[in-house]
């Protein structure tokens, strides 16, 4: 009997390991900037407020001691609070003795230093015609990008230029998917990854261009006991740390008179908050309980299960993106998906750890019904056939019509309703996060030089 339990645990561990080595969608919620815009446009004060674009160097040169104090306090908090947190190597920590430059700052934050981190903005859906130099996607990221990135309008900001707080925040909420968390592990083949102290990549495929960001964008804080025993590396996830890091930097920037960087840091943190509202980023196998997973292993059908989960993840991301884009293009602010983001708001204070644990617990609880709706309303060829591969299928732009053709208006309504449930949760937690930048920072004179 003991031998059977041991074999099953090992088998389930193999299942999870295989799952997280498969190609999965590079982004959780497709297009974070458009996702947050319906909320920002109605947020008190934000839509009508501007700040002055400030180069990163100005912030670093003005506040070296405050940055050192903030990062030192956060390091102690992370060591005491974040499970499996790898302390920042001493030689990377920010101090005041050396020059306060971008290279040292990126090293202290342990982010990918090869991104340009430009002064830029992505035009809002209601401000498509803007002045300034247009930027191609390749000027912002080394990744290939997806449909939303290549169809977006990015423009360069000039130092001292007045820019909408909403556009700064929404644009920044996309930025961690530009490659900020890629190549950070020892075995990722980068010089900075070997210095950062994160060890080998715990899960995700290091051979995929975006695969190494997974442990920073997924938070498996509510694994069952068997998963914890069989696959302990799944516990090495870091979104809680990233959320606290950028939340504290935002507060520092606001407090010391750098509102542009306050909102941009807040946007970076908002990305990880949004990621964790996606059920596929809070549990490895949505819709599959432990017994079913073990049974699949015993039947030799592990690969089939993994393929179905991967396909469902990709399909629902594409569906959500296409429905959101369609509503935004038509300025249909009464659309249920846009209303779900805008209507369910909160400004309740938050404490990092309880906040993250609660939102991921809710995402895990929502996963089975979410998966059931996908299975019910999407053509079986896309989400029920393990021989089909969604990634690279070319069906993304057709997903709405494919659903309509299979399950009619009932299917569209049902899948919309399933997405709305997730986006209502996103709206609540995103509002609480955004409120951290409100109050004292939304002054009438915020745009004054």
C-alpha cells in the first residue's frame, strides 16, 4: 500500500512537471492595458489628471538614500514573509556609495536589464490620434509580441512632456510582459541570470522565448498536499514579492515628488495583481482534481490532459481579448465585459500578503466553473481533442465566430458570463491597488513642472 502511494505521488509530480514544460500562452490576461482602461476612465480624478514625464535617471539621482532605505526594508520583509524567497546577493544591493545609475537599479530589482525602459506611452482607446514619435513594438521589447502588441499605438515621450496619468498607468500595466522577468534564472543562459541568485528555473520551459517568466507571473499559493510533496518547485513563485517591490517603489516615488514614476511603478505592480486573478495562473490544472490527475497518469494519458488544459488556456485568452477589443473599438461602454471591469470597484486598504492570498484563493475557487464553461460552449475540436494544438493554429481571430457557430447566442452569452465573473474579481482587486496612488497624489496641480 505504501508503495502504491509513493508511485502515485511520483506520477502526479511528473504530470505537473510536464504541464509546466509545455508551450502555454505567453500572457495571462491578453492586453493588460486595454483590460484596465474601462476602469481607469471612470476612476475619480485619474482620467483628468496629468503628470510630467521624467527620465529614470532623474529619479535615481535625486533619491539614492530613500531608494536604499526602501529596498533594504523590503528585503527584510521578503526574507521573513515570502516563502522560498532567495535573498538579493550583497553585491547587487542598492547603496549610496556607488553611482546611482540604471544598471545598478535594474540589478537591485533583479529585472532583465536589456529592455530599454523608455519614456513612452500607449495611446488609450479614446485617444487614438496623438502627437509625438511613433514607436514600433521592437523598440520596446526583444520579444516577438502578440496580436495586441502589434496592433497597439505606442509613442515616445519627451522629458518634461505632460501625459495622462491613466495612460501612464495603463501602459505600465502591460510592461512586465515585455520581458522584464525573462532570463533571470541560473540556467537561462544570461550573465545577469547567473548573478541574480534565483537558482535554476523551477518550472516553465527555459527554451521558450517567454517561458522563464512563468514563476514570476504565476502564484501557486494554494496547492493540495500531494502537489506540494510531489512537486515542491511549484511553490517557488514570486508574484507576491514583485507586487510588494513595485508597490513600495511607487509609494517612495509619490512621497518624494516623482509622480510619473509613482504611477509607472504602480502600473508594473498592477500587472502581477491582474495575473493572479486568472485561474490558470493560480493553479496548475484548472478543472482537474487530484484523483482525476492520478487516474490519467495510471492510464498513460498524462499528455492528453496537459494538451487539453493548454488549449483551454489559450482559447479563453483569445476569446477574452477579441471580445474586449471589439467592445473597445465600438466604444460600447455598456457591454457586459467592459461594465464588469468598470462597475465592481473598491478602495479598501490592502496588506500585501493577505491581499495576494485572498485573491489567489478566489481564483482557485473559480477555476472549475470557468473550465466547465469553456468545455461547454467552445467547439470540442478546440478544447476537447488532445490531438489539436491551439498555439500556432491561426484560429485566434476567428474564435468568436467559432463559438457562435457551435453554440450560438447561448454560447456567446455563457462564455461572456464566465469571463465577466473573472473580470469582476479583477476590477475589485485592481481598484484597491490603484487606490494606493490616489488621495494625496491626485492634486489639481499634479502636472506642474
